């Protein structure tokens, strides 16, 4: 073999052997801002005893002993029977029930586990199917014409169907009779925001698994060519216009949500419960506050939620905190692990926790969150935490999110917290992909990727607008290092002083913020906006940036500066550079492509990039 071919072959082998390696820089993703390592409490102990649930087994019964040969029929039976150290393996099926665990475990070695049996697909659903024989032609209401006229004629006629929901389905909670509006309205500025989503009913209708639009008035069905449903005042009769010229018989499944929550203890504070490999779907829960998720720890501690899918919650998929601010804090709150899950199609939020203490949130996918357009109810977000402390959020993917931030850390929610190695792509929000509000104490936001951030709509006033990669409000001690921001409609790193918002005895100071070794490409308003000179930036790379891309807000008037003035007047960015670089990210495939002219080493950003152009897989999940 000629030597040149041997060299080529060796290069191909080496490239192939490296193709599975992570392109992220070599760093400790478990080191916290205070210098301590995040320590997990998990145990690999085997369960003391295993029970089985199999609704499709010909001999399944809740009177059985729960063996594999004689399994239980419902998960609820397991929830009543399981003792610390025991687990239940659930076999394939759609279990239309609300599960209320009677007890928790006692230690990491004595957890109570609910898991899908290996190779089985388990769905726990908060919806009931509407049988074909229950449908009849709609009557008694005008479905066409204007809202505020009183003629009885219908021109043109519409084919509307109606269905009477059995009252016994609801067990005291009927989502079709309740509006989305939360119980606590303290922060809802209902005079200045669009309240349409808040006034909708909580009950949802699905045709073959697809969400149907809800109409406000029966006459609105006339315009709903793609289908819609309207609900009578008592929540027990639905009027439905099916898409196109279809009717009830054209669908394999028509489902209505009848449960608020489908996995939640009735008692507060249950510890050591594990959920693994389960699919939770379709609930009619209301907007926060309180935070009442489709799945809820009910102020418990030491839960593990792993490899589950949570989708089509009307509002929140999972809550792991103290529910709201007018509660007595449950002893031991926190210490949860949320790993390898998919949160999808949630109306306002994926994961929320008031009192997010020592949480580990890693390797999850959050997508299609926020479809309700209720961001100005102030409780939206793929992740929304209050009072986070010692919490680590790493290696997650946030994408295709509307009317919500990716991560919102609110109210004293940054003490020794870290957000690292996450991807945020295709997010439309009135804030930022990450939004930190009135928090103080060291927080590190590092080695993340921000891409295609858009503004929901422009907001007047000092807060600026949405569509930022990162935005902070009245917060201190933030380290924003080694991140990559691409295609940002507004600002890469934005910060607002908010000196009059009093929290824990004082207003915001917006000091001790460090913005270092990041890459800002195509940030169309500013790359960096700082509220005062008590902060620091250095080592950042800037490409495709407009004039005046570095902003210092206070003292007024605000200064819009270039890199030279930033360096000369404040001594910042001694190692900062403007470069010629271009980068694109494919949101679904999570592949990053970049090029530079001339070729240079990228010492900034989350990746170790050492040539002028390349395409790499940047999915951070393990």
C-alpha cells in the first residue's frame, strides 16, 4: 500500500473513532458554584418484592395476589398495597385512572417503584373515550351568524354534533365546567393582558390523539373549518364541529379529559417514590397558582422520575414543589431527580417547583410547550422554579417552545445553582430562553447553546422585549461563561436593574455579573446589555453584530458602544474580538454547522472547535 493511501486510511479510522465523542469542552458538569460537587442520593438496591399489573391478562383482578400469573387489574390497587422497598411492573395497556399512592418509601434503599415492565408500553391517561353511540345531531343553539344577534335561522346550515358527558365520570372535578384561571390571581394583571386563554375551559377534546380547538361561543363553530368544540355552561354537554365534512364515525378514537391529575398522592410529603418508563397523558388541570401538575409529588421529597413521557397536560406536566406561596413549607422538600424524560405538548409548563431544593434535572427533552399563550400569567416555562437552591440543570434539550421561556428561575432562585450544557432552539418568548428574576447568590450558566430566539411581542417599558438568549431582572452574582448564541432577535445577554422590586428586604442591584468566553453570532439588537459598571465582560467573540452592540444602561442616558469604546472606557473585553464567523443549527437533528474566515481556534464557547468549517452532532443527552 502506498504511504499516502496508508495515511488517508489512518485519518479515516481516526475520524471514525472520534465520531461518537462529545464535541463539548472537557469540564466538570457536576461542580456547583460554591465549589462543591453535586452529590446524588440514589441507591442501586434491588426491590424486596415485585408485583404485577396487567389489565389485558384474562385473569387480571384487583382481588388477585399481584403475581405475574395472577396480576392486578389496576395501578390504583398497587398504589394502595405497595410497601417501602417494593415495586410494581406494569404491562402494556392504556390505564384510564387516577393513581393516588397511599405511602412512600423510607430511604434510597427502600423506595416504592412504579415501572413499565421491560418491553411494554404503559399509558396512564386522564381522558375517557366517547363511544360512537353517544353522539347525536346538535340542537337548541345557533351555530352560525353573528355573536350578538338573535335570529333563529342558520345560513348556511352546519353539521354539528353533541355529546352528553356522564356526570359520574368526574368524581367531583369537572374540567369542562372550570375555567383555566388559577386560584391565586395576585400577579395576574388582567387589565393589561390578553385573558383569552385564562377564560377557556380546562377540558380538552382529542380526535385520534390530536387536540381540537375550543370555541368561545356556539356561533364561532361557523368559522372553524378545521374543527372545534363548544361547551355548555355546566360542562356536561359538548357541541362539536368535526374537521371538514367528517363526523364521529370517521375517527378511531374521540377522547375527553376528565381528570385534573393522574399520579398524585392525597397526603402531603410522601418520600422516596420512583416512576420509570411510564407514559402520562391528557389531563384537564388549571393554570398556576397553585402548581398542580398532571403528575405531582404533592410536596414530597426524594422522588425519581425517569424515562417517562408526559404530554398533553392542559397546563403543567409535573410539579415537585410547595404548590404556591401561601403554604407551610413541607419538611424535607426537594431532592428530586428528573432524568431522561420527554415533556411534550404542555399548555403552560413542563416542570414546575416552588422550592426547587437540590433538584437534579438532566437529559430531558422539552418541546412544544406553551401553546396556551398565557405567558403573561407569569407562570409559564418549560421549567419554572421558585426558590431554587443547590439545583443542577444539565444536558437537556428545549425546542419548539412558544409563549414561554425555556427556563425561568424566579424569586431567590439562584443560590448555588447551575445551568450547563443545555440546548435552547426555536423559542418564542416575551423574556429569554433563560430568564432569572429577582434572585441573588451564585449561579453559573455555562456551556449552553442558544439558537433562533424570537419575541412573542414587544413590551413597552424598561424591561425591554422578549426574544433574548438570556435575560435577568433585578438579580446578582451571575456567571455567564462559554455559551454560544446564534440567530437571536433581540439580545444575547440582557440585564435589567429593577431597584424598586423589594425582595428579602432590598431591591435589585444587578451587580457581580460576569460575561466571559461566550460566542455571540447574529444578535440583532445587542450582544451584551449591562445595567451598570459593577459587572465584567471579557474573552467574548462577536460576529454578524450591528453597530452599538454593547449597551450600558445606567447612569442614563444609556451608552451604545463598540468593542473599542467598551475596552477603553471600562477596561472590559481585553481579550474580546470581532470575528468573521457563521453558524447554523438544525433544531430537530441537533447538528451544528459553522465556518470561519480566516481559520482560527475557538477558545470561547461550549465546544472545542479547531478548524474553519465543520458540522457536528451537539445533542448533550447521555
